[in-house]
C-alpha cells in the first residue's frame, strides 16, 4: 500500500490493483469534496474483476469484511470491516461513487444479482 492525500486525509492505495482503503469515516468525509476522484488511478476493468472476489480480509485486522452496497448507487459493491469500520473500494469504484448521476438508475437495473 502507498499513502495518497486527498484534502489532508491520508488514504491507502494498493500498489498492485490500485484499490483504495479508507479508515473509519474517511469515505463519507471525502465523498462530496470536489476533485477527490483523482486519487482513484486504477483501471475500472481491473477493479471489476477484483470485485468478483467475495471474501476479503481487512488490511488492518484481518477480519473477513462484509460486502456492502452504496445506498444511492446500488450498482457499487464495496467491502467494510465490521471491527475497524474501514472501507475498501476496488479500482474505479471511488471515481464512480463520487460522481453520482441519473444514469445510476440504469446501472442499477442492469447490475448482476447480489450473492
């Protein structure tokens, strides 16, 4: 992992897959801030492949994380640690998460079913 800064908040980014780890409430804190999507430098097609993995361990405490669905963008699946409260988004997911649009309704309709 490498540390990247967004509005003075330190985020961890995987140097291999480019996924992003947000401690505690950092994800919610950064979501509405302009320009923060630049920290998500990963290829969304690679992130989509990694999104198929459903058993991911927390990088902080190794607990198996819980798969979550973004409430207002249900096509986005991410993982959250039930112990530490951190969130992990695959490459491309954070860019999508911070840029909601009316097209998200169509993405939701055509999203594969949850497992």
